[in-house]
């Protein structure tokens, strides 16, 4: 399905200490922390955890790329990570749109850019992710960018007094290239 409106421009830059306050503001409850990071961080999130996270992506042997997404004016609008990069596949995770930029299609732009990096720059064959099944906006975003539901983990995570279920989604390089080709055919003047 062709897009009726172009996505906003996003550029990724390396996650830096100046990004910590934005994440600390956006991830302000146990629920928001688990929704963003799964069981990766402890609540309350703090700068020390973010520093350990950031430094884990440094070095040539790192299997993760942690990025801050910026709009055309260079303002940070969100956070995204490709993790478990092994030359064949990766996991897209810790996707967060900063609250003032939600509902403006930055999520789709970020996911599309991460897929471009994964398939075109890293030469991956597959990218997958996990998303809590109540997060319908994220699921819709991922579906529009070509992800397919591959599984469902019932009652996978206890969060406070609640138990959350998780959907597993994935996209293969060939599926992504086919979608990109259809987008190019529908909008021949558009650049990525």
C-alpha cells in the first residue's frame, strides 16, 4: 500500500550522554520502562545504567548499534537499537518516540531507517522484534513497514500486578526489498 504522505526525515546519530535526560524523562514508571526495554534495565532507570548500556555498544566486537533519531532540524525525536547483530540477523529493540513527537509518523521513519541500515549497510537477511500485544500503535507501525507476526508468547512478563503477553514479529531481506520496490514504483520521485 503506497503512502499518501511522506514520512518525516530522520537521521541517526550515536547515542550519547546528552541523551540520558530525555530517556529518563520519557521512561518514568515501571510500566514505561518494561514496555521500552523489556527486562533489560532495573527500575528506576538512572544515568549509571544508561552509561553501561551506551558503553556496551562501543568497540569493534559489539553486537549492537544504539542510535538517537533526529529530525531534519537535528532535534532528537527518539531512540532505537539494533541488537544481537551476527552477520545474518539482528533484533530491533528499545524503540521509543519522545512524547512531543508521537503521532507524527517518526516511529515509521525510524523503523524504515533501521531496516535500511540492517539490510543495505549491514547485509542482514532477517530482523526481528518483540512487542507487547497491547501496543497496537507500535504493531501497526511495524506491520506497515513489512514486519509479519511470527508468534505470540502468552503471559510472558509480570509487570507489577499485571501480566503482559508478547508478539514476535520479523521481516526478511527479500520482503523488505519487495516493499521498497513497490514504494519506489508508487512514488518514483521520492528519495529514502
